């Protein structure tokens, strides 16, 4: 990497920083249900998930190729523009993490890049046909497919075991969750780590360090896998609490059904090169388990908050990316420095606010009353 320019090194570092936020933002995807049901202790869960995220990064590069060569024009996307897109994704990830909302890190990345490239390189810099076919359509269909699969699996699990004693059934499904949650972590590493690989590869292609259409080099795969693994181990406890306890009441049979359904959808999508959101898939599965057991167990107000976050992610990240690109492109090196400092200041602010009412491995399964949640964010209820 010694021959890379300083700007390229900054972009690669920023991409790995996004990968880290992707890891702690999406830990809930794999481990929230296992933690909520008591199948795994929180600290053990995030350790297993981190290791398997790293391992999953080496299984495929099809999604990475979609990112580096399919969504934006690699001849028009400069390092400054890519940096601006990454900033948009990171800031949106931090905002939704602070609120404890499981939004999509993947869509934050896509939105940030699309907004930055559109403003920095023009509308021809974005391949909108690929955006529709490989991002928007999977985004709409994957949670529905996963939810239906989880609903059916949950119904069958309770139907098959209805005559059995509750204690051995619970124990058996908890053991099963150890395997199913691990598979979700492996699938998440396969799917999500590739997105950072794709961004770094896009940067290298844009600077002619790699030929157009190149696959990610081995060192890019290793760095992306390590970054997302470390982020996963850090534990996104706020989002784990929402996914595991606030959306629906999760019992071991439901947790096993949700994790198995999610794994099937995520791995199938990764094999086809679709850059879907693992957050959408897992949330759809968790919601499906509530519908498959008892409709009343679903907390629709929380589901509505999540749906709103999903709808806002692409346009919000795109807007931040577009503003950042305006400053970075027209301001040159100084513009990049300004955007970087602003992003760092906002990250420190988000972390400081989160410390007012910390969520950790020790209290992740405790659900505070609404007034405490609002106090932690400095807001009031009406």
C-alpha cells in the first residue's frame, strides 16, 4: 500500500471504519434472538459472531463485484466522492444505533454512494437499472420471504412439539439456536463484509491500481473481514435489545425458526450477488415468528418505527453523502479534511449521548420504561 496516495489511504481507512460500524450495528441480526432466549450468554454470543463474521468474509466475492462494478460508474467515482459517500453511511449508522433502531447498514452505504456520485460526477455516474434490480427489489422482497418462511417454521415447530414437555423442548431449541445463530453470523460475514470489499475495490479501480471488473485482492478481503468481526464483537447492545426484546416476545422455538429462515435467505442472496440488507431479512424473520405463534405478541409500534427507519435510510444517507460530496469535490483536500473533522465530531457526540443511559451485555435484556429511554436521548414524551 506504500504507493497509494494519502487520499486513497484515507478512503480505505474510512471504508474499514464503516465496516466496523456495520459490525456493531448488525450484531443483533445474528445474536439478538439467542441472547433474548438465553441460548447464549451475551459476551459469548458476540465473540462467536465476530469470529464467524471474519470467516464468512472469505466465502464469496459476488456481492463485492456488484458494489465495485455494478451500482456506480467506476470511471467517474473518484476517491473524494467515495469518501463522501462513506461519511454519509457512517453518520446514518451512528444515528440509528443511538436510537436503537435496526436500520440497514447496507442501504446506508448504497444511499451514501449514490448521493455522493450523483452530485460529484453527475447522474450518469449511477447505474439506476442495477440499483433497482439488485438493491430495491431485494430490499422489498427479502423481508417478506424471510417473514413468511419464519412464520411457517414457527407454526410447525409449535405444532410438532405441542404434546411434548416444555422443558426438554425449550432446552433442545436453545441448543439448536447455538448452531442457527452461528450460521446467521457466517452468512452476515459473507454478505456484509463484501460491501466494504466492494467499496475499497471501487476506490482501487478508480485510481487505476486495479483493472476494471477486478475481484477484491486477498488483503482487502482479510481487512474487511477483520473490521466487521471486531465491530461485531464490540456488540451493538442497543439494537440487540430492540430486535430481541422490543419487537416481539421470543421463545427458543421462535428464535431457532427466525435464525434458520434468515440464514437461508441471506446465503441464497449472496450466492446470486444481490446486495440485500441482512437487517431487513432478520427483522422480517423475527416479525414472522410473532405472527406464527400469537399475533398479539408483535409490538406493532416498534415495527412501525423500524419501517420508518428503513424508508428513510437510503434518502437520508444519500442526502448526507451528496452534501459531503459537494464540500469534498469543490473544496479539494481542505474539503475532505473539513468533512472528516465534522464526521469525527458527530461520532464523538453520538457516543457521549449514548453514555447517559448505557446498554451493555449486563442489561441488554432489561427493557427500560419509555420515560427512561427518552431521557437517555434528551427528549420528552407527551
